[in-house]
C-alpha cells in the first residue's frame, strides 16, 4: 500500500494500464505537455510519447466521435473532457453512437472511457461547477462510475479501461488532493456495479455518490450525537446500480436518504428515489428523502455557493425529518 492523492491514483491507473495493454491511449485538451488541468496525466507523455498521449484542439464533439471510432477499430481510448459542464457537447456520440452500435451491429464492441470532472465548491462559477450525472446515467448502454476514495479511483479506472462497453468516469474537482492508502498491486480492480458500505447503521440509510459520500459520513457523525445510527452507502457505480446492496440496507433501517450534487428536478436523486420505491417500498417506514442542489446555477460568490451545495447539516436534517 502507498499513500497518495486521488489524482496520483488515477495517474498510476493510467500508467499501469498503458504498460499492460499497448492498445490503450489517452487524448484530450492539455493532457500531454501540460499534464492535465489537475495534473492527472502528468509525466505520461514523457513515458509513452505523443502517439499514445495526444494533445487535441478544443472540439469536444470531434473528440467524442474519435473515441467511438477508435474503440471500434481495435484500440482502447481514454478521452478526457476537461469539465463536466461540456458534456452536452458529446451527447450525440454517446446517445446515437456509443450506446447503440453494439446493439445494432453484431460483433462490435465499444471499449472506451470518457473521464470528466465536475461539482461545486471551488468558486468556479456556473459554467464550471455542474454535476450532470443524470444526463449520462440516463443512457442505456453506457456505464457510469463516480469514485470518492483514491483506492476506488484507481481500481474503478482500471476496470473501466478493461471493460468492453463505454464507461463515463466522473471525478469531482475537490477530490483530487484527497489522500489515502492505495494498493500497489497492478491488478487492483474494483468491480463496476458494486456499492460499498462506508459506515454501518441501524436507523437510516444514506445513499450518496462522489464527494457527497464525505458529507454523508460527516452527517452520520452529527446524527450519532443525537443517538441516531446512520448507515452510509457509497454507490460508486451510478449505472449499473447495486440494487441488492440498497435493498439490504433499507431492510435493516427502514428509512432512506439519497444525496446527489446534481439538480433536484429529474435528477439522479429522483431516479434513485423512484428505484427505491419500486423495489423496497414494503421495507420503508417513511418516504425517501432527497438532498440535492436547488434548481439553479451554481453561484460564483463563495458564501452563496456554500449555501446552495448539499452538505452534512442538510443531510442530517433530512434524516431527522424522516425519522419523525
């Protein structure tokens, strides 16, 4: 095990997979000589050369189309879209190509990864702070993952690169400097579609994604001070969803809070709430509570941004309300 930052764990995953498989290559804006905006790809161009670490012009539509074509012709591209806010520009390639070609054409596989980062809390304003999880998780044929720990970041990225289907890999800009132990094993893989129990509890289940797992863990500590035992589940994979883990937790606690940094209306938290109602309704003693971003742009002002983002206090309050 080695102590490393989240960004370093991603870098290690990319390096190990490129060393293991010569068909893996990485491309995107400023990912080569500059090493990426968040330095996830630092040092890779020097090691693997310009043919496998490719700087590109600013054209997200063209880059996504290139990823689709490259994956169909025998390589495993890893495309970085600099900010999740630019994901609408790649939706044509995801919806009308990547997600359906395997269905339309026998024998075609689409092994590519689209990495992008989003989320608020960095004072980046309305155009660089979105969480568009629901946009991509809505598409059948696309897998979507959102690791929160450095170890899961490494293991899930390696699994995504090896997967035969397109995987959207969601990173949060406030996680890159998080430090924790990461397995040195180059075969450290985390299965896509498996949730993880962060804290055990008996009174209420809190289901969260990405950085909201950290806030949910803090909320569990606030609730513990009130004598409330909260179970925190890190979904890790937004699609496919670990329904078995969700049902097992609710069968124990009979109360559910879902937390996501995206917008409330038609958001990922809404789908997760509906899924729980579909599959675990008989075990619930109260309606599912949602904690999300309000339906508004993320403010540039730091006090206003902090006021609208989901946090531990809001999560704990939602749990207290349903327990009433």
